[in-house]
């Protein structure tokens, strides 16, 4: 059963979706990536519904059907605040173990959220996180972005990503291209916030306190697998499991062999119980 809902946090309305199976004993919260929306995760949700998960999530500010100019933000702490509010609401509503599943921008946000907010959850799945860009910006460029974020925070630019590289499955590429809720915008402030969060997360990987599975395709051209490798070297070995997927592009959950990825995630989660 699929239900849409509105969630209000920080004086902002967020659009959300819940995928509920007849029987469930765990909850998975999806934290989606940039330019997309939580509705794109319906196949992921339906997969985990089969194995006792209720799956839910909200569109980020400036994304999907949530409020906000497309591709903008009010800062990383604002993002953490509304995620914390949503997490607290889900915990109160269901009183069940919770797993966070963050992908891409959502993976980087999930990582920072885990390290800074130390949420009371069972585990986290961190998928292709934004911890390093494939082409690392020069220091002068990063300083310029931070300066511009203070004077033109909501000015947006095109991301310029090659959508053919989200997946080897051309059907998934076509679906994404034709998605009316998709956008390619990113504001100066959002870009700066994500880069700062990524750098801080890499420097503070030792602060991880919950079991986490980190996965990344080694042919990803949107977020760098080097960032995931570096994080895995620095995080507590007893808590972080790192899995590289040879030949996979950015959206492993939408690849031709996506079932292998989802099966691996499920197996890892089941071993926690």
C-alpha cells in the first residue's frame, strides 16, 4: 500500500511517501539525491516491503513536491533539522528499529547526519555518497564558492551531469530524463554546504557510532569512489562495512544487476539481527 502525506518541519511543508506492507517489523527511511525525489525509490521500497520493512521518506527542500525554489537550501543544519524531526516522527509513530538509506547527495547528508547528530537508529546504508567529487575543485574555486554563498546563496546553476551515466540500463536513463519532477539545478549555498559537509565528514569518520554499510560503483562519474575508500579507511572497522561494485555506475539500485545490490543490502541488514 502506497500513501502520500505532508510533513511540516522548520515552518516548511515537505511531501512524503510511505510504502507499507501487510507485515513489517522494521522501518527504512530513504534520503534521496540531488535533482530527484523520493518517488523514484518505489522499486527499492517494494523490494524491501517483501522482507518486512515499511519504507518511507520525504522530498528534500527544493526538490520534488516539497516547498522551496528548485535546487536551493537554507543550509546544512536546516537539512539536518528537518531530517531529525522526520526521524523523531517516524520513531514515535511506529516504535520499531529504523534504518536510514541515503544515496548520492543523500548519502553525503546521511553521513554527516550520523556523525554530527548521532541518531538513535539500528543502522545506515550509505550509497555512492558525495564525499569527494570526481574532479576535486581547486582551493581557490572552493573559496570563491564559499564567498558567493554569502552574497548570492540562492543563485542556481545547471549541474551539467551526463544523465547517461546514472545507469547502464537505458530504460532507467529514459525514465529519469522524462520525469517531470526532475531538475538539474544547484544553488551556490547548496553546493557550498555539501562540499563543507563532505570535507567535515571525511575528517571526522571516527565519530561513527552505528553499524553502516557503504557501497559505491567503481565507474561512478558523479561522486568519487575515492571519497568512500578514504572514509572506510578512517571509520571504525567494527562498525563500517565497505563494498565496491565493479563496473557499476552511480545509481546501483537502478543498474541492470540491481537485484544483486539489493540482495547484498538485505543480507547485511539481516545479519544485524
